[in-house]
C-alpha cells in the first residue's frame, strides 16, 4: 500500500486533513497526518507539531503564540529537518494557504527528486517559483480557500488524494543499466554538448540542463540527491551572471555540489563571455556603453570585460580547489561561445586571456585535479571529443 504523509496546519485545517486522510484510504493508500501548525490541533494527528518543532531550536518556544512570521519560518526549518530523517514514505501531500504552503514546501524541497510531492494551495495560481524552486513539487490550485469543506474543496481534495496515491503507485526505480551524467548547455554551446551526448548516449543516460540559473541548480540538486554520478559542465555561464548581476544566476553555491559529493567532474568555460539581461531597458545604468548583443526581443547579452573574467576565473578555480574527487578542466583557447570567434561580436582575446590565465594560476593542480589548455574553439569537434575523452579517463 502507498504510504502517504498528509501535512497541514491542524489548528486551522482539521476538517480538510481528516477528509484527505479518508480519501487516501479509499484510494488504497495509508495516510499519516503531520501537524505543522502552531496552535492546538482540531483532530488527532499521527505526528504532532511539537514533534516537528523539536527539530529547530526556536520553533518549540513559538508554539501556541501569535508570533506568526517567526513561527512560520521556524516551523519550515523544523519540518525540513524532520523530513530529512523520515524516509519510510512513498509520497507526500500538503494543504495550505500562504503560511502552510511556505512551511510544507520548504520541507518538500529537501526531499529527493522523483518522490511524489503534491501541494494543494491557495497560492498555486500565481508565481510558484518561491515554493517549487528547482524541485519536482506539483502545485494544485485549491480554487476556494481552505477554510472548511464545500462542494468545490471536496472535489479538489478528492482529486488530490487519488492523485498522490496514483503517483506513489506509479513510481518505480529507473533501470541502473546506464549511469546518469549531467551536462550543461546554452544555445551558444549547443554544437559542443550535442556532440558529447552523441558520443556518450550509448553508454550513459545523458541529462542535459539549460544553463539558465535554474538549470545549473537543478543539476546540482540531483548531484546532492545521488541521482547523477558524473558531470560534464561545459557551460558555466551562470557564474558570469551571478558575479555581474545578470538574470540567469545559479547563485553563490554553483559548483558546490561537486565538492560535497566528490563525483567525477569535467568542466569548461562555455559562454563565460556573456551576461544575460532582459530588454535593453533592463540593463543597469552602470553598464551603459558596454558591448551588447540583442539575442532576441527579451534577451540582451553583455560581453564580459577582462576584470570580470578575472573574477569569474577565480570563482571557478577556488570552487574546484575544494573538490576532492576527480576534476578535469579544459580551456578552449579558440573561443568560449558562438559569439566569441574572429569576426563575431564578442570576440575579445584579452578578456579570454584574463579568464584562462586566472583559472590556471588559481587552480591548485594535483594528481586528481588537472587543467588542460587546448587551441580549439569550444564548438570545434576536437574540443567536444577532448571533453568526452577526459570524462572517460576518470570513470574508473
């Protein structure tokens, strides 16, 4: 039978939680209600709010108070820590308004990708990125407020209950015949990554991530979840956006998962010649007068300077210095993107030299951590072949 955690604030959503528990049993699953509220529950629960709260230092003292903001933040942290030690489930479903959704999805985001997660929420018809982030949480709009049962909420919750049981039953372990590897790609590095995938797809399950900020973070979350055994990080452009204020930053933790997990890593500097903004009007005033390329009506690219390339190179090298697993970093001296080649708008040998030299200077090379400079453009067949060969050489 599918084992489902049913999560909500039992001090305000008791009727709905009881109904959802009944529906899940009807659908053939087993339900365990987890209370993440701060008040007295309106129904018997399987896991009390005090049990959840004890996983955070400040949460217990906030139970029973009216200090809503700090209580929501503390219970979110506590629920995430609670779930970290609770793995005997096949799925999780939550119900809530703004506060409940914040608490429950904070916990859901820490769960492994692939475990069914369904959040029935009053917040699900707007921008759900703060709740979902780079995970596989399914958001379901409640239509009416979750303030007691009615003809609409009963239908929505019934669909949700049968849905989470069906998702849990459908889940199955993927075949382990091919190891899964992550690859990063941008439009301007597509020929490189496409050639690598073509070379490796017979022996590996190739997961390609669009390097748009969320793409890099999603790949690294899968690394943290143990679902990716190696990476060919050809396109590290998100670091340029992070350091220069572009819209496609993956944040300060980019490359962090590889140090934490010691997986095999092959990397390069794909598209580090550019920072992404939206329309020309969105470019910060301090960048006016710089070299730009209008990718489309909604995307404006800015060429990175030599000083910015030094910062990018230092970021990459210092992160890789923390990696204890196998690291191979390849530098394409002929250019880092389609726009960076003789006659192209972002061709800047001085900026590239600053990037390449900084990485070579700062990177601490060891028997496991190697840097190689090659006289090829990143999209040249010889360079993609070199990335593939580097990856195969450290597979073990």
